[in-house]
C-alpha cells in the first residue's frame, strides 16, 4: 500500500531543458456551452487551458507469484484533489464577456464524476494481469444457457388484480442492466415458461439473480421476489448444473420456488502446444459471440442544408486556434443508430446532434446461435424534435459477408436509402455447444441420488412464543426441501427443551439440494411459528465423483453429529440449539448403457415374486453397480426390484377427476401420518397436476402408501379429505416390474372420483435398518390373563386376595379384578386388554401382583418384567413369566400398526383440541375388558401426545389397514381368549368394550374389508358416573359424535345429571376402518367444556347382522362411561 502526493503543472518550465520546452504541449479543451434549446439555441465556445492539479493518492497492489507479479492495482484519492485552470470565452466580437459561475460549475462536475469512481473509500481497480495478458475485462468469455422451466407457489406482493409473472435476469445485483427477460404468463401462481435464455458472461465469479416480476397494466410492475444462483457452483460442477430448485425470497421470507437448468459454454480460444510451440487454432463453431462496433459515419444527411455559425468553418466546423469545435454546423442533422440482429434490436446509440459526421464508438456483444443464418442491420435515424424520426441511411449484411470484407481491410460501407458511408467492425468468438439440447432436463423429475437419514435428538433453550398466554412453546421439527415439507417429528407440548429421538428419511436428487431443519411451534388456532432453523448441506454428507467413462458415482462421507445454533428468519443467532445426526445412503447406480438395457428389460416381466435371486455372472450385464454393491437379478436376468428391502418410491401424479368442483391438492404419505409430498393447488372438476413426488421405503414387506386428495388450505392440520387411494408397496413394485404405464385408480370416499398415477422404484444400497425404526416395532399389544401361581399367603387364613397391575414405562395401563382367597388364581376370560406401543424395543412392560386389603395398604406379592421385544407378529402365544414371588401365565399377541396419535394443542378458549401426528414414545389409549383401564390417555415424554388404540385408518384413511396384512399376505387372527378348560367358574363381570383382538378371533365376513363403506345405526343410550363439572358437582351433559373433523350427530343436553339417559338414535355412512369420536361435554352459556371421550372403530367391534351393545370408558380415566349400541344395516 503506497500513499503518494501528486501534482501536475504543465506550465512549470523552470527545470526543463530547451528541448523539453520546445516539445512541451499546453493542453487545451474547447467547451461548447449552449444557450437556449433546439432551433432557438446557440453554442458559446469556451477555451479551457493552463490545467493544473495536486492531491494525495493511495495505491494498493495485490501481488501473486506469476508474471507480472501484480494482479490488481486499486487507486483512490484520499481527499478531493485541487484543480486549477483558465477559462477564456472565444469569439470576443460576438460574445465579449465572461459567464459568472462557470468555473465553479466545471469543478463541481469533475468532482461529481470522480467521487463515486475513486474518492476514498471508493477505489478504481485496474486488473494488471488481465491487461498484460490482453484480456478485456468487459468482454464476454462464455455464454450461460439458463433454462427456466416453471415456478410454484408464487405469492403476490399486492392485493390488486391478478398475478401475471415474468422473470428478469441480472448479474451482480438487480440494479445492474437486464440481460434477458421471459414472457409473461397471465393469471397464474404456478407459471410454466420452458424458455432458454443465453446470457453472456465475463466470468463465473458473480451471482445470477432471477427477479420475478408481476406485470401490471396502467401502473408500474411489482417485484414478487428474487432467487439467486452463485455462478461458482456451475464452475465447480463442470460447467453444468441441472435440476435447480431455487427459493424465491421477498424481505427474507420465501414466496415461491423456481425450477431451472444452467449450462456454461466457454469461448473457444487458440492454445499453444507446449511440446513444439505451435499454435492450435480455436475450435470453429456455428454458434458464438458477436462483438459489433458502430464507430462513425461521414457525409450523411444528403439533401439537408448545412447552416454555418458566425465564425469561420473548416470542413463544416468552426476553427478556434486551430482546434475544431465539435457540435457546430449541420444543425438539422441529429443522428442516432439502431443495430438489429434478425430484426431484433440489440443496440441504440445516443443522438449525435448537429453533425453530418457523427462519432459513437459504441459496441455490443450478442450471442448468435447460427452464424450462417444471422442477418445484421444498422438503421440511421434523424431525430426530429416536433415530428416523427426519419430514416437517413441503412446498412444490411450477414456475418460471413462482413467477415470477408473485413479480411480485405475494408471497414467502410456505403449506406442505402441515403447518402454517406458508415464505419463498422466486428469480432467473432466461437462457442461450441455440442449436445446442449440433449442435456436439458426439461424440468422433469430427477431420479434420486440417495436418501439422507436425519436423527433428530433434542433441542435446548428454545424461545417461548406462548409466554403471553401463560404457556410454553409446543416444538416439533420439520425438514424442508425448498418449499416442500419432506418429514416431520411429533410436537412435544409445553417444553422448551424437547427430546424427540426420532429418525426421518428424505430422498435427495442432487448434492445441491440442501435441506432446512426448522423447529416450529405448533398452534391449533393460528399458523405455526418458526422457533429457529439451521441448514443441512448435502455436500457435507456425500461427494460426487466423475469416472473416466463419464459415469457419475456418489460416495457417502462419514456421518455427522452436530449441536448447532438455531437462527431466526433474518439469520441471527440466539434461538436455541438443535442436536441431530445425519448420514447418506446412495441409490443403485448403474452404467449408462446398463440403464438403457434395464429400461428395455422391464417389458413382459411377470409380477410374481421370483423363487430365487440370481447373483452369478450374467451375460452382458454388470455384476456390481458403481457403488460396488451386487445387483440382484431374477432367473430371467432382469433386475429384481422385489429383492431389495429399501428404496425410493416415486409417483407421477397426473390428473384427478372429481364429481364436484373443488380447489384441491394431492398428497403422498408412505408409512407416515404427515404428507411427504404435496402438489400445488388446482381448481375444477378435472385437475391436471403432472407433478412428481417420492418417499423412502424402509421396509418393503410392511410399507403402504396413501395418495390423498384434499381441499387446498393455508395449513393442513386437520384430516379433511376429498378422497384417497391406498396400496401396499409390494403390489406397486410388481406393477413397476411389469412396466405398467399410467393407471387410473378409483378414489375411495369420493364416489365417481378417479386419479391417474405412474410409479417407479429405485433401490437404496448400503442401508441397514435400525430395529428400533422398524414398522414392526410399533403397534398394538393384546394381553389375556390366564393364570398365576406360587403366590405367598398374605392373610391369616393362609390365602390372598390377588389382583394384577400392568405398567408400561412405569405408566399404569391395566388393573385386573380381585380374586378372593386364591394363591393360584385362574383369571376370568374377560381379563383381556389391548395397549398401543410406539416402540416396543424400548418399552418396559411390567406386572405387579398385590394382595387387596380392605382396610390397610395393599401388599406386594410378586413383580417382574414381561419380555415383548421378540414377539412374533400376528401370532398369539402363551408365555410363562417368572416373577419375584411367583409365576404368571399370559397370552400375548403383537399386531404391528402405524398408530394414530392424538395431540392436544394451543387453543384460544383453553379447551382441549386434538389432531393426529407422528412420533415415538409409550402407549396411550387402551381397550380392555373385565378389569379396569387405568389411563385412557397416558402421556409420553414431554406430554401432550396420546395414542389412539386403533390403526391409522380412522384418521387419515388407509395407512393402518395394510398393517394387518404385512406385504400382500393375509395373517389369520388368533384368539387371545383361553380355552374353557383353563378357566375356573368365577363370577363374570359385565364387559366394557370388547377387546379388538377378541373380536378378531372370529373372521368377519364384511368388515374384514376395511376399505368398504357401510350404513350404520348408532344409538346413544345413556352415560353413568360422569364427572361433575359445575360447582354443585353436577353437569349438563350432551354427547357429540364426530368422524375426523365432521360432526355426525349431537344429542340434547340434560341439566344437572351425572347419569343422563338420551335414548337418541341416528344413521350414517362410514368406512369399516372409521374411528368414531364420542365426546361427552358439559353445556355452558359461554363455552362448553369436555367431560370425556371415547373412540370406537367399526371394524374392530361390529359385524354385519350383529348388534354391538356395550359401555365405553371415557378418557380421562374416572370421568365416566358411555352406553352405546351400533348395528350395520343391510
């Protein structure tokens, strides 16, 4: 860094030699100051001479190893320099006076121009290395072909008119000149452009801006938002980047997403052969960059008469001390030039006034796709103040003819449609674009490169956004890919340090598809609020390697474990910490030629599961994929997709036909309570989407997919739907292997509704599923008590009065009857219960046997742990459990199911609200008979989440239905009820709700098909032992029946009665899998309050032609029971 004091005084000749004095030139500048305007104006020539200046300058040099060792020089004045000069009016006979303020005006103009350029802290940068290498820093050294396919979810910036989006491209910032512009799509929040624009770039060290605008009529266009692309990413990816999904931001918030491809093509240059020193010429190409120069003209204007000023003229210009004054004479010729390529305007010069010899020295660079078919045109126009501009000359040619003439050193052309000549020039830089069209993705679905597993452990020190209402935040984590939510944990209520311990899987399609982990606060009334967020960069998990044969392989990096600071939407810290782990699993990657053969080999493939998997060498087929994993083939040498347990299931959602007009979206759910892909909304009866979604299949044998059509909303917290379609993944894969094309499927729950779907499957390799994440680890445990023995005598009579208390993770779940005077009780056959468990591998299932004492404290007789981690699915098995103090014999049956969780959320009135969500934890709502269900709503860690004891089919439709049928095999339900000879003749108590497993002991002829709909007659008879909600310990109860969010029926309320009798009957149409919600409430003038509720699944308790008549225990436990009758009508 150098600080210099500079001075420039040309007239200081004291230390000059005689020769230097003789050669000295005193710079003179003639300024023409015009008085008046147009035809009424006149120019006053002013001579500026004896120029001098002084100032302090700072010079910064950036050095590097190569010649010339100085890369750049930054120059700036530390303060305003001092200028001095002499102004002399010219033409004393006509204008013999000075102009007041002229000297100050000239100085101000100099400072206003130099200030932004080189007054500190602004610097003027010289690229010395580029200058020495002969590189023009302003010249285009390549072309970026940017293909903009579409945008989704654009949010308007104003409330007036419709959204008519178009996109403008800028480099550097949005205030730089526009490089290109797309067409406008009328009235569309999800426009599709499918346009390719060619942008000329000097380098790839800048940022490309996609400015999305809303066109308006009669007022200025409004900016919707801006997306950015760091051009260095293109260089890092070998000048091509495909499948871009860029978020559009406005004021730091996402307002949409665009899809694009980018390909950079550098200019072909000549190279020097390092061996023999010969010059290898640039590769010729029919496409390239044309730099076109418009320099000057002469003798234009033809018949226009030139007027002379009041001073002598030389060549049409006045003479002042041998210096011609530009701007005088030829006052009626005001020329500007327009340059066109194939009739499209590329350059318009400024107007050169009052001259028949205008000089512009302007150039423009244009990308030409076809050199041979490019027509060039320059039109000279005469600007008229009060009238229409006229053509005074025209030039036309093509690139090849112009090159030929320039090669003869002839760069002047005669003008057509006028007199005079024009001086032009051009340079051509070829850009080879071989295979460009074939490389475009067309904006279609990109096959995934792998799956990211994210283990979301916990968060700490989260912000409390519910402090004003006296509560705490209800946090959950969602994984976002652009604007698309791909996975989500459960919400843990009222907890600023939540522990989720949940693993989610997200397919990724590019190493640039970075994910966002957002910690949200759940709110059942308003939109969920952002508590904090952090980025997960895919490049930290996988590296892309290009092989010699141009195949690309993605190698996984070591898993990462992080505890990161959460950021707010403005990217500021202080929102808490998130603890998570992430790892990558690649998909099956084959050679390009093998993939082509594989696509053809899928024809005429039988869908049945092959009897064997071939791993021996196969003719003309690779044994291993590019990841080194063996490829599994069928006996007829086709890839056996069914042999892979994990993979990515992709679906193309074509169109939906609905019986009624609706504004709807389509969602994909795979072994999940939350949507893993959601389309944009469409309106009408025939909805066209043509969108691709995918989700990870971690266990093909057990997995089931649901495609759900639902009304478009701002949030999707409720379970409202229009219709759905469901299938096992195995059945879908069989269709894929049979090369099934787009299929039409009937929408369940929507009479006359259909949906068109196309599936594909890509296996994931190097993946081993954690047993704790298995779908078989979640479901319902049915328990039947058979007998106990070896109990000690607690009474003086030498006997005991035993009863059993069952707990899961120290939460009480079931209490049996008390059996008087028994040391080896044989339990009543009604002693059965079913409890849902979210993670049986971690669940601690225990039993304690007590001696009942009417007066004193109950005495513990025996206790022990009941192992359930290794129970076979769908098979009832007897188990003798050794306890500390005795033995107990149980019959256990484990039924894997995707459980529906019920979540209590924030509410304005403070009453309980519910929704279904996903998560992990302990069991919740149970069904029992004979004994007593201790807790109808056992809370998991963190509180707030409860489990509905049935399959998920009652909430979102059909996911759980497939878990009674693992894969495609029907498992026979075995009875948990002991044989008659095992049961002593004890007093039978009136049963409450029969066990779901007990009802499953008799195969149902009609309700076994859980997708079938029925008309049912429901009678709400009475309730008993209801909790008193009023001050006088009474209630004003009524019963409301709901299916999902739809209210089916409501009884009248009965005043001051805890044992009301309604005798109310109604009929409705439901699915066999439907879970009815019976809510008993206390009527109040302002806001009703909940007494208790019970869920009832048709398929588990009712058979066609039979009447169900029983009592339902209300949740919370101890709030009463409800007596109902349910019958299926023919």
